[in-house]
């Protein structure tokens, strides 16, 4: 199903929770809406589901305006954060509930439930009750129940946020696998930007009721359109207070000239963005013909480091600002807190905001 949100607006009191948002969701697409608490993402999902009506704008399913249709007539499947399973029903009966409410023949109900049990990998748990299941298993049951009625669109409201980190990591890929196998149009609401980037076809970034950027996970991460998106999506080093003249390919920050992309539309005061994984650390300033001409070098002092498994995140003080660098196999470099170092990053690794 194709879903179009057109100038969608919803007020709670005098303040708009959602303010004139426009987005088209393609048939079979996995779209995530991400943003901080109170940004309007759950309100947007509730507007799509029909739990609340917009004050302005339209929700369109396959060319049909559905603003006046109640939730039960919108053909949507919904998975909530708290699972909302029936505690007195087995796994099979929880999944079958919506089918039986629609008076589907029992033979078809049994067949559908068996298919979904296999899909969500709960074979052997058919007779168990919710209290006998782990949080991850309960969430699988909730997902299967939502899919049982063969909805045209699946809506998920922070479905993994109540789970521990390891289970959440595993289940996010299960959700994506199930969505791909079913081919259902999916809207996924989350505050976890890593989760959104890892499983989505496209990502919508919201703040204060408005959409700030829509794009593929790669585009959102590599080319954020403003400082909010850059800071919210991933870890960013923001070198604020830089100045740039026309299409010079240089910006001045901290009294130093830095090589930046040639951008004629950027001039005056700008912010330079460099991701931690783009920065290399050197004990001494590299010299000689082997040093690329496009490289920037900034002197700094190591403040500390955090071990993150496959890499170490190093905090370096540069021009009274902390800059983070992600370094693999840090122990072999033999650097410690207080050491003087040089940060190296290329022209192409700088984003001008």
C-alpha cells in the first residue's frame, strides 16, 4: 500500500504536535520515523492508524483519503511497545484472535497461525502463555498477531525499546526479515537512531513536530542537512565558529586554515562536521611526499579514551573543544592521557553546515 501524508497537522492545546508534514511512503517500503521524545513521531503514527484525526491535512491510502475511517476499517496492523498480549491466552490463541473476530473459518485460522509461528520462529511455543515467554518472544507474538489479519500497512511504535540491548539488536533484524518476506508497507517509530539506520529503506528525522530530513540511511548519515540531524544521527564532531569565503575550498577555524569541499553556496560563518571514524591520530606531524595534499592536521592533547570492543573512542582537546576519534587497535599506537597528538582528516571528510 502507498501512504501519503499531506500537510498533516495536529494540535494539542495551542501547540502543534505535528505541523504540516508531507511524506510519501512507497508500497512495500520500510520507513522509520526517528527523533527525540516529544518530536511528534508517535502522533504521526496515531494519525495514520486513525486513533486521532488531523486538524488539517490528509492521510491517503492508495489514493483514497481515509481521515474519516475508524481504525478497524483502515486495514492496519499495529505493534505497541508494551506488547498488549492477552495473558489468559496461549501464543496460538493470541495470534488467532483477530482472525476469529473476523469470523474466518477455523481451518484457515489454524493454517495461518501455523505459518506465522514459523515466520516469527516460535515453533514449540504454541501452547505457552505470555508469562512463560521472554520479552523478545512476547514481541514476536505481538508482531505475528498484527500480521495475522493480513493488513495492508504495519505500524510499529517503539516495539523494541523495553528489551535489553542484546535482544533488541537481534530482534531488529528479525523485524526487517519478516517485513521483507511479507512485503508489507511498514512505518516504524523509534528514538534509537542506530536502530532506524540499520533496518530502514528510508528514514524520517523529526523535531518539534516538523520533518527536518527524509532520505536513505546512508544519505541521512553522510549528508545531514542541518546541525540537528548531524548531531542526532550518529556521533559528530562539530567545529563551530568557522568562517569560509566563497568557493575557496578553505575554512578558518581556531586560527588555522582547513581544507574543505569547494562549495560556492557556503560563505561566512559555518560549522564543520567531521565524523569520529574519519579522524586518524598521529604521534608526530606527518611530513614528506607521502602525505596527501588534501589532508588537514590539528594539534591536540589526549583527554581520555573509552574501550568499545573493536575500537577505542579517544577524546582529544583541540582549541578548547573536545574532538572524538574512533581508532581501531588503539593499544598498538601506545598513546595515553595527556599525550600531544595530531588529528588528521581529509578535505572530503569535512561536511560544511
